[in-house]
C-alpha cells in the first residue's frame, strides 16, 4: 500500500498475521547491527540492568530530596483544617473572614521536572491526609466551568477508587448529569464523609484511620502562572463562599516567584487566601546530589568521559535546568556506550569480571589488542611480554583481568582523593578550581590537574591558610579517607593524623615562644635618632627576608606538599589508564548531536557548502564560495542571499539560468535552447518551491511576481 | 381580555393624542389616578398576540419621550415586565411578535444614553479626598509635616465610572443584548423610589422567572407556564439584585426573598462570581423578620429622596474632558507601575548578585561551554554543524538590484577554476550565455560585437537600456527608481561609504570583467560587530523596495502546469545521484539503532536538507512490516490532529463512536494503551512542522501522544524555524533524539500540494472540476453560470472589478428567462457556493457581489468547451 494520496493524509498499517515480536525484540535490535553477535545478548542485559539500577537510584534520590518539602506540606495541610474537625472558636473566627488555606509552592523554573514532584505530592497526600485531591492544569481550564468539571471529575473518580463497592454505572451517569456547581460538590462531599463515618466502625477502620473524619479537599493548581486570571479569581471567590461547608485547601505550583500571586490576583481576591510559602530545593543542588550519587561513586562500573560530562552539564546550565533531561542524557550515554563498544561487555561489576574475561572469544581479544590505551601499555612492556600479550589469548585475559581490577581500584582511590582535594579547594578565595565538586571532577578528567595554572594558584592559596581552617580540613580529609573500605589509605590517614597532632603540639609550643619573638618590634618603639632608626629598619628587613620559617609555616608547607603528592599519585586522568575505553564513554559529539542539535546550522551548511555532504570533486570550491555545479537548490539559495527584502522572480530565474547554462556543457546546437530552457525553468520552479518549504521565502503580494525573503531582514 | 379593560386602554390611547401641549403636565399628574389602567396595560404587555400591543408600546414610548418626568416614570414602571416578555420571546425563538417591545426597549435605551445636548453620558461618582476642603475639614488644618497639601494633592478626587460611554444601538444582537438591558435596569433602579408596588411585584416575578425557568427548580414554583432557559449575564443579574434589594425592604418581603434565592441558585449553577458575592451579602444581612410594613409610605430602607436627574450626573462631558480625565488616571497608573517596576528591578539585581556569588563560575564561564560545544569540529564524521553563529545568521546587507546578476555571472565564470583546462572554447561560450538569456527575456537582441569580456550586470541593466523607449516600461511604478543610473550611482556611493572594505564594482568596471570578489561569507567575517549593526539598520531603513519591475507575464514564457513540470523534472537527470545514494546509505545503516532507541523510550526527529520521505518509507518497509504503524503525511494540505487521532481510535483501536473534543479522544487513547500493554504503535510523521500541524494545540496533543510508552514516534522536520514550535514542556514530552539526515533528495511529494509561485494555478484540475459539476446541473443552472462567467470575462481588464452585484445579475437572468424569482436564483447560487464555484462578498455599500474564483484563462477555456458541448 502506498502512502501517497490526494485524498487522505493518514495511513494505518496493521499486519494481517498477528506475528508479534515480543519482549526480546529490543535485544534483537541491539544485535542487528553489531558485527559480532556473541556478546550482544549479554551486553544488552548488562546495559538494561545497569540502567535499571541507576533509575531506581535516581528515584530514590529524588524522593529523599523532596522529603523535607513534602513533610512540611503535610503538616501544613493537617494544621490548616484541624480546626474544621474540632469546630473550635478559632475556626469560626476564620470562617467569618472566609480565608482559604493556601500553600504556595515555589518550585523553580525547571518546569519539566515538576511532574515528578507533583506525582510524589499526590501519593503522599493520598496516603496521609485525604483521598480527595484534584490536580488541575491550565491547559484543561480555559473557563471556570471547565475547571469545575475537571475538578469534580477528578474528585468523584477518586471516590470510586476509595470504595469500589459503589455501583460504578450509577456514579458514571450521575456525574454527567449533575451540573457542575459548588452546591453539588458540597452535597457530594457531605454524602461521602457521612458514608465513611458510618463505615469506619465496622470494616474500613484500618484504611480510613489515616484520614480524619472529614478530610480536606485539596486542589492543586499545577502551573499557576498560566491560568487565566479570571478563572482563578472566580474560583477563589466562589469557593470562599462555601469554605465553611467544604474544607478546601489550595496548592499553587509556582515557577517564578511568590510575587506572582499578587500580580495575578487583585487584593480583594488575594485577601480571601491565607497563604503559606514553601520552597523546594533548587535544581542546581539537585544536580549536585545526582552527580555525587551517580558519578562520584564506585557503585556503578560505567563512567562518563570529561567532554561528555561537560556537554551534559552545559545543556543543564545553559538550556533547561532540567534534572530529568540530565538523567535522560545519562541514559543515552549508557545505551550509546553499550551499543557502540563491543568490549563494553566487560563494563560490569567487579565480581563478574573474572567470568566474563575468561569467556571472551578470540575476536574480542583482538578487539582488546586494538584499543589504543592497550597498545600504549604493550609498548611499555619488555619484548617477551609484548609477544605474549599479542599472541597468547589466555595470557591476555589474565592481564586484562588484572588491569580491569586496577582500573576499579583506581576509581575508588580517585573519588576519595578528589573529595579531599575538593575540601581544600572549595574554601579558597575566588575558587580557582571551582566551587562545585563537579567542576573539579571535570578538571581532573580533562588533563593532569597538577599541570594546570589553576591548580598552581590554588596550592599557593592553600599555603596561606590559617591554622584553624587547615585543621578542620585535615579532619574532614581523615574522615573521607577513613570511610573507604580498602587499606590503600591507611598510610595516608596515619600521616594526616600525625599532622594533626603536630598542629596540636604547635599550639603548646607557640604559647611559650610568643614572648621571645616580639623583641625586634619592641626596639622600634624606643626613642632613637634617625640614623639608628634607619639602621634598625634595615636590619629588620634583612632578618625578615632570611627569616627562618616558623614551625607552623613549615608544617603547613609539609601538609600542602603531602596533599599535592596524593593528587599526583591518584588523580591521574582516566584516559591515561589502560583499558579506560571499556568503562569510559567519550562520544561527546554523538551525544551533542542527539540532544542539542542545530538544525538551522545543518541546513545552512548543506545549502552553502554541499561539498560537505556530497563528496564530489566538482563541488569543491575554495574561499567559501560555491561552484556552479552545485545542486539547484544551493545555487538558488546563494543567489537569493544577494537580494533584499523582496526578490524579483524573473531576475532570479535569469540569474539561475545563466549559472546553470554556464555549468552545463552547452550544446553547440542553438536550436535546442528552447527545450533546455524549459527544463531549467522547471528546475528553477522546483528549487524555489523547496526554498519556500524550508521557510526562506514566501509569496508576496507587495509587487507582482515577487517573493519576500524571510531570513534576517526579510519582511 | 375583558372588554372593559380593552375600553380603558383604548381610551388612554386616544386621550393622549388629543392632548394639547400645554396640558401635558396636568395630565401627568392625573394619570396615576386611573386605577384600572395599569393592570390593563400589564395584561396587554403580557400577551404578545394582542393587537393593542403595538399601539400601547408606541404610546409608552411617546410618554417616555415627552419632557414630563412623571410620564417618563409611568413608562418606566413597566420595564421589568417588558424585559421579561422580551427575553421570554427571544428564548422561545418567536421573534416575530417581539418587534414592538424590542423597538420600545431600544428606544428607551437610545434616549437614555445621551443627555439633553446629545452627548453621550458617563455615569460616575467621586470619592471625596482629604486634599479637597469639605464641610468637615480644611486641608491646611490637618497640619502635620507629612500631610502637606502637595502630598495630599496627589490623592486627587477619585472618580469612579460605573457606566461608561454606550454606543447607539439600532438592533439587538446576541452580543449587545445584555449590555442594553443592564443599562435599562440601571435607569430603572435610579428611579425605583418612584415606582408603585405593582412594579416591584413585576420586578420580583421577572427576576425569579428569568433565573429559574427551564431549570429543575421551576417545578417547585406555582406558575407552570412552559418556557425555555433564558441566557443571563452576570452584570444584568447584579443590576437586578440592586432592584430586588430595594423591593425586599419596601413591601415585597416574601417575593423578594424568593427571587433572591432564585438568583443565588442560578448564579451557583452558572458559576457567576459577581452576582454570587452580592446576593450572598444581601442574604446574610437580611433581618430575621419582615420589616414592619404597616405604615404605608415609611420605607424601611432610607433612601435619599431626591429627583433622579441630579443623581445621574448630567454635567456636560465633552470628549475633551473625558480625554483629560482618562489621561490623568492613566498617568497615575503608569507612575505607580513604574515605581513597582523599579522595585522589582532592584530585587532582581539583588538576586542576581546572590546568584553570581554562588555560581559565578558556572554561569560566566562560557569559554568552557563554547569549547564543549565546539567538540564537533574534531569529529571526523562530518555533520556540518560546526559553524559559528555569525556566519549563518548574519544580517542581510542592502543589495543593489543587480547584485544577483553579478553573482550569477561570476558563478557562470567559475568553471575556469574547476573544469578541466582542456576546455578551451569555454570563454566564447560564456560570452554567449548572457545573450541567450537576453534572448528569452526581451526578445530584442541587439547585434553586439563579439566581445570576450563579460558584461556583468547583463540581463537587467541591458534590458533597461534597450527597452527605454518602450512606453509601457516607462509608465512603470515608482519603484522603478532603482533602474535609473544616477540613483544607482548614488546608492553605490552610500554603500561604499558604509562598507568601505567591500569592493564595490563600479559602473565602469562592470563593463569589463567583474572583479574577482571573494565570497560573501568571508567578507562578512572580516567586518566588525559595529558594521553588523549598521547593516541591520541599513537593511531596514529603506522603506522602498528596490527591485526591478519585470514580471513573468512579460517574460515570453508560458507558465508550466503541474503535469508538465512533473514530466520535465522526471526527464532531467538528478545531479550527483551516486553521492546522494551514498549519503542515504549512511543514514540507512542507522535504522536498527533507531528501533533500539525508540524502544528505550526516546522519540526520533530527523532534520537536514532534502526530502526525508524516502528514507522514512524505507525504514517503514524494512523494519515495521510486522507491527502496527501509522504513517502521517504532514504536508497533506487538509491534515488535522483530529484526523490523526481518528485514525488511531477507529483503525488501530477499532473503536466506533465519536468524541466531543480531541482532548477526550486523547484521554481515551491513553487509557486504552495503558490498559493493554501488548498494544504498540509506531507513528511516522512526515513534516511534523507543516502548516496544519504546527499550531500550539496540535503540537501539544501530538507531544502527549508521543509521551505514551508504547507509542513510538519518528518524525521529520524541514522548516528552518521548526524547533521554535516546542517549548521546554513539549520538548520533554516528546523526548527527542535528533538525527541529522541530510539527503539532498528533491522534495517531490512535499511540494506537490503546494500552490507554488510559478506553477500555473488551478489549471486542468480546476477546469475539469468545473465541467464535472456543471454537467450534473440543470440547463438553467448552467445558463446562469454562463452569464456570470461571460460578464466576468468582459470585465477582465478592470483590475478593481468587484464582481457582479446580485440585483444586476437577477435582472440579467430574468431577461434571459432563466429564473422567475430571486428565490430560485438564490437557491441556484447556494448550489454553486457549495461547490465553491462562486464566491460572494459584500461591498462597501452592503451590496452582495458575485465572483467566480477562477483565473481568466481557465474561464475562457471553460466557455469554449461549453460552446463545443452545446
């Protein structure tokens, strides 16, 4: 069946025989392209399991981060209508003023992440506070009636969910028949609460004990800014009339600032609200946590290369602030890595490495030998071992296993020392190595950090730290290093502890020495003549220059030097490690192409220098120009760039035909020129209409047979 | 209706007519003494079929128009009843019997909106302010430092306009109906103190009937007469409440409470917040008991009994005074907003400081960003996105009209560089090429000396020189200024002054070989930013468009129609077929990767130059044969989201039935796909950015569709600004993976539907459809159409021909014995209109003009064909 038709635009294809490719088809796709088929299954499984782990981890993180916010909200909600339960005087007092308890939830500009937060909020509310929660979005509520309809629909549906004994049909019918209005909502609420009240003694005790007798009705406005003000105002005014019959609580999701409430609602309306403000965690902190938990652990065998990480962070910082997108990018990295790197089968947990290494095929061994980092490694070995490595598969496997374990150990150490270094650099003035640990991480991945200027300057700054700071930093480092399981850092810890005790000793010594050191200054204050003063000052200067460093300063140098040595030892960039290709994903260009594409640039390149795509010698043209043998559309485009806001089609056509005729081998036979002309005309028409489709020009009525240019300065 | 009542009314009617001018005031004083008159009039008004209704309405209007206030009030007391009858009849769609009441109401309205001098009224009141002295205080005695007179004077008298300028109304429409009625109620309320009890009663019954009739609550009422629902407006309801409020405390305690309840009921149903607020306030403030109404005349609610005239402020307000007033009010507003703005700015700055404290590093280090984004440059697999922005989006420079020709000639010469050197005859041929193009254009070939050098500005400039004596060309529009040489020179100077580093080929040079100019892009790069800005304004400053005036018609080349175009292109070989094939094969190798990524929850969007239709088709045929999939041709001119959703629900889900809105349909689809996990659907959309689908709502729906886990979307976009369709929310729903697939394939299918600029429009297709439709019609109908067509052809030289007016057309048709009444003609025209054979439009004078929306040549062809047939 063809998909071209002049009468319809949608074509559905249903395979006649229902031979469904089921769940394993993803794996099948995975297998299709990769040249060697043996490990793909395993690779796919590894990839999936890794992704699932990471996904659950991120969800966990998200939950923990939102916990604080949700707890606050829940306590607010329970507070807000506790009076309604007890019918205290305070409640009647408020009832007189008709204030609706309202929570303003400031969530930040990363709107796309809000979904997750709201989903969590819904769950929490339904578990703890009330079954009656409605989530409204601006796009569903163009008018107050739509809003009420949506609201009642959601509330009554959730009622069905709570006690499924209810005859569903009856409710369904009544829902469509009831006119949506506040009184019908109230009568519904009354009937529902009465029912649960009567039921509670008997069977529903345990389930409804979470909620009170008359739980509040929570209405969440997910994107408050995009609601029509009229709708919001009307809803607030109307519902405030009934607040004493219906314990309503509003939650506004706000992306910008709490000011917006007063911007949207006039005072007469906002005075009907009793607003409390809640602030969610900023998305940057969120990202830091994610990076901390996903990248800076040895929990996951998969690692991101420096450029990849940089691309992901940049997309986050400069484009959307969306943590979800960051995680999506991370997922893409994983898939890409396992898809494109045949050796990624070895990118697994330490426990599995041995088994997997020994089941490698000969081809895979060859793949290992082809890795650039492995080649470098081989070159460094002595000749006998070189031959072994290049010819003997089993020897290679042993060696690979060892190297991979080394790599693993390297990671663990790397993370510890990175954190230690971060403790030092994060408190330096001006943050030469960045404030966030992710910046430090990028710097360390990029190249040898100790060779950079920033590192140099930060060391200098560290040499000027005062004692208390230094001591606390050292203590932090000790804690970080102690937490590691391996014995790698036993010596380092000992050394650092030694430094600490030395500092303590210094304190004791310093108190004794103090009075000795003040003498030269004392001398200055004595009365002298000019000559003597000059002399003493010179002496003083002399002595200061050659002054022996104090013990503290000595010790400080020692500490910094020690940290420096640790850095030099452990923070070697990953791409200097052998076999790093197996674990590190470095396809930054691929990633960027997929996530942060530039369609306009691509279009421009194709039109301006077709040679980039069509590898034909005739198209090559130096100096950024364009050959006259280029495809028609390129020539037409190039010609149109020369024009102003309006383009005369006739001129354009003639210019085009001049170019094209020059390019073609002109037939000596002039008689056939008319025929050729027609073809050129047709080609011109095609090219112009293609440009129109691409949005560069549009027909214009300003002058006959003119088109308007739409890019940059067109009308 | 009883005879006696009838007699009373008739007497009243005749009485006033006979009344001399001088006795009107005394007549007004005695009018209220006629006890049976008022009930009789109510009876007349309530019965729409009464033959007395029209004279009564007329008489009431006469009374209202008279200068006597008491006569006015006499009319006004019937206003509630009149409104009720009017609205009831409107709701029942029995408009015919409605006319005189409608006229009366409109008449009163039009009288009331203007004051005596004929100016429009603005009803307003002022709120007193401390700055102006009153009987209670003197501003200067307030005294404290803070309250200086200057400070106080800022709080000027606040005038609150509660009824703005109303325009004169000739007819009731659905839009203005309640505007008029609320204003009438306002007038009634301002005179409510003078109304008799019967009027209050009728006000209350009117209110409750309007609010309740047609709703379930009507069954509780005593009156049973059937009536449909009456649409109400919140403003009108508020006015009604004002009247009812007075009535409640002035004798209509029970009726008033009932109508109050009814209004609340209605307002709750309609979700009108304003009437709800007012009505609830009234209800809550009601005393427990009825006020003591035993003493007639002692009103419980004290109302200042002053004549109505001063209450509605009648001070003559000219437009000038209003303007001043408005201006002042807006001035203060603006000032306030400014203050607020500055506060905001301050706050923002503060925030910025905070941010920069925290994350200065991240935000400001663009260096890294650029570095990271520039990674592609090292990427050997070239996708051409490593160009700096300036190169792509440079401003367009002011171009002289012959620039294109220059470039063309330059390009035409370039083969010297590329073509193999053995091509020795090349220069000669090139010298010929401009001539040949000349040949086709102006057909006046001047015998030119065989010169080797190339005349760069050829076609256009030469033509100008040649065609100068041509009177037709000389009479061309003002835009032909660009053709004159002097101007061109001037302009060139200007340009060269601005862009001094640009080599501008001067006229003298133009005669010789064009100077070897570097490419445009390179030069632009050299220019500094400052120049860029200047260029921008340069490009936008000239309001005149400097292009030549040649048209395709003068070019002696026939327009191609779709079919010949297609044939011609088919014969023309596709350039670089091999390279394009290679390119496509590269893309095809990614197919299985696409499948994988689709299954992992991503959706795929393809961009880049060239039709991606074939690529997607290949993907479909090679990988999707075994699964359910939907192909959408986005470029199809009448594609809608609805049709996409329909094909999913009807053909994929086998659902029979319709949906109220696309959102409902989407909800249904979502539910079905969530319930049945084995359901999977691949959706391929060619040109997601097409005219029909690029709307915000369509994109929202498609995005939501694509976010379903078991719907896999793969789409292509072509337009340069396509990514602007999506905001962050939609992007995250779509979850795109971008793939650059530059194919260089011609957009054959995509542009075939387009009404292309150069293709002869509505050619054979329009003609054949004309013939087809006409053949199925009667002989008379064909004759009618012929008449119209002939008339249109006669007038084809008149560019501002509006069409044939209906009356003239009817006359002609009658003369040709084609129709016998204008009804039959209209019936025929409806038929034509349904088939889009004719178009009607109203001229400035309200006359209907008929036009056949087909171009003249097709019409001529059609008439010829018709003649053959007959």
